[in-house]
C-alpha cells in the first residue's frame, strides 16, 4: 500500500506490482512501483473524497473507511 498525507488527511492506494506502473518523484524523475522503497517521496494529486465505481467517480456518494 502506498500512503500519502496532504493537509493532515491520510489517503492510500494499492498499486499493481509491475514495472510499467510509475510514479513521479519531486524534480520530475519517474520511478517504477517495483523500485519504490519505504520513505520515498512521490508527487500526488489531492481532491475532495468521492466514491468510485470501477475507477469512475461517483460524485453524489462519499466513502469513509475506518
């Protein structure tokens, strides 16, 4: 699991363990998910929480996981 904290909010994703899944590090360098190490910093895009169904945003729903 990859976790991020933005303005005190913690979020996370589960990424497929594949060489072709890449993230952007500060400075623009690409890093494969298979080469990420605990403590690495990657860029994130954050917006208000919404529900998702098969990856598509469902704007009139909200999911709060605890």
